[in-house]
C-alpha cells in the first residue's frame, strides 16, 4: 500500500545537473520525514538527504552539502532532489524512503519503505 516511484535519473557529464522526483502513493507523505539514499557498486548504502514534515527542516550528508537540495510539493504528493555540480562519485542508484512513523528526520531509526530506485551516472 505504501509505495514510492522514483524518476529523473540518467547520464550526465561532471558539473551537470539532474532533478530526481519521488511520487508517493497509498499514503500522504506530508505527514512523514522522507529521505533520499544512494547505493553505488562496491559501496555501502549512504543516506544523502532528509526532509522533515514537522518543521520542514532538511539534512544533508557532508558529501553533498552545497550541491543537493531536497524539497517537497504536498499537493503532488512528491519529494524532489535537485542535484547540481555533479561529480563521478555521485554515480549510484538513488532511492527515496520513509519509516512511515517519524515527522522529524532526527527521529528516524530505520527506513522501512522505499521505491525501486533510479540510476544516476556521472561520466565524461
């Protein structure tokens, strides 16, 4: 019932930009904290960003601070990740996720629900 569909990934040159979208169904996402995570081959999964529903506060991994921006459009039940100044190290499958409990990012213990992911490849 709780589902996400990610889109917007693709191939981009270093320094380029992409905007990822995450459309939720089966629940109203504006009640919950929503995170973006990524998985690259041979590397552990990394939480890159999160947006709280309680106060709208946002959090970013050090590796993406100043380059990525998370936002939400409650009317469209959608969360976005704007990715600028992309680097080859950003290459990964990107997922959006929720614990379907927390309204604030700092209370998330484990992301229990996530989408199918969208591939981002940064290469010359």
